[in-house]
C-alpha cells in the first residue's frame, strides 16, 4: 500500500495554512521591524544606556509577530507584558540567588508561572528572563531598569512596527477572533447554525480529552471546525454550484425608484430582498422589508444596503454561514463586471441540499443527474 505521507515529512511546515506568500511577507516584516526597533531604541536612549540597543529575545518575538500573527502568544499584551514581566522575574532571581545554574532554572520556571498568571505567556519571555541572569556585568548593574530599557522599550517598538506592517499588508493584527454567532431575531433560541453539529461544550470536552495545549484561540478553533463541516458537506453533496440552483428571473429596482415601488415588488412577488441597480444596470446594493419598515416615502437610494455577492461558479454550500446568520436572506450572483445574473435565497439553498439526486458536472458544463436509491 502506498504511504500517503509526503517524503521528507520531518522537514515539512507544521503550521496549518502556511503558504509561501505568507512566509515571504513574514520575512520582510521581521527584517524591517527588527531594524527599526534597533534604530528607534538608539534614538530614544541617545546612547546613554550601557546596554545592547536590542536584546536577543526580540528575534524570537519577531518570528511570532510576523510568521504566526494570529497566535495567542503573538498578541500585543503577551509580547510587551510577557517580555517585561519575565525580565523583571529574571532580575529578581539574580539578586536573590547567586548560583548561576540554579538562578537560570528558577528564572525561566518562575517567568513561565508569572506570564501564565498575567495571561501574557510569550515564549521569548523565557529568553528575556535568562538574559537577565547571564547577561553579564552591564545587565547586572542596570538592575530592574533592564526590564524597562531595553526589554520593554524594544517590545513596544516591535509591536508598533508589527501593527503598522500588518495594516499595510492587510493582515488581521492584532488578531481578533471571529465573533460568535448571535440570534438576530431577539429571541432565546440559539443561532440557526449553532443548533446542529457540535457545540461549544463539545469543543471544550474534546480539548479536555486530548489533554494538550494548542497554539490557537478557542473561538478560532470552533470557527475552523465549522468551516470543516461546510467543506465536508460540499464533498458529500457533490459540486453544487450557485449557478445550479440560483433564481435567474431576478426582480430588481433602480436607485431612483420610489420606496413604494420597491415595497410593491416585494409583496407582489412574495420575496424579502431586491437587488438595486445603478444607472448602468449594475449592482449597487439591496433593499428589503427590514429597510422599508416604518419609513416615510422616499427613493430607494436613501435606504440601499450593501449587497452580499457570489460568483456563479462558487460552491453553494460556502454560503451557508451567510444565509443562516439571521441577517441575510439572499445572496446576489454577479458577473465579474457587476451585472446581476441571479439570486440565491435560503429556500434555494435548502432545496438544493435536500434534493434526492447527486449532480455531476461534465467537462462541457452540462449537468447529469444520478438518482440515489436504496438497493
């Protein structure tokens, strides 16, 4: 039997989602940030501090900040607080314990405890604590100021550089986990997508059963698992694309139409969302019963809302999170130029997922249906 594991697997990246592009961005970010941190620290101190302008633990902090910016260990408080608190612990141990080997072990062990208690666990903090012990006469003479300059100063500048760099490269830092789904109808029910599948309690139970610590935020883990469920559903249902189940005879209004016209169209066609077209016939947004409720007569332009869109070739199952969040009732299917070519509602998606046939798309684009029966 063929071994499915890749050759030289010991040298394969172990971080999920790592790509060459992300690694290149991380390298550039670390290069710029470490250089700027040293330069800015030198300007801030004016060369008056008899210590290194930048300490070695900042190199390890840069790896986390730029290679895995979504890690809980790479967020601003762990970087700044973890490095500073660990350095303070290291200095305190040095002043109380004079045996260098014992002091080294105590400094790192107590630094881990202190960072854990202050929710600032940061692996390079261990190196900051160790540096306070073995840093030599200059560090020893500096005393507790070593934790402020250069450790805290380096950490603050490095984090500010990371925030600026990630904003320029449009990455999510500081990392904010996705907000948990909430019921949009102001009732006691759980959100629709949380009523099936696993629950938060299941995630907690699985983590407890594995009895390991993972470098991922718990909410991010739950979001990842829900995305895995959707991907698995798309495989089990076959390649169900938006174009397969979308409505093509789309009822729409124009920006300059009256709200009475929009309301009449919604009621006469028994629908909840209308695409709004601009003067060129391209999508400008949507309007629905929510926007029109209780409004004085005006034009559609005054009440238009941003549209949720998809391409005809997108997998319909990827729209499950959007169409079950309680806010969006229809996704507008558009061509690359912005022309509206279809509309996919919650009803369309439910009908597509519950149909008793599995569709197979042929190379020419035609769809052949295979009935699923019980033999």
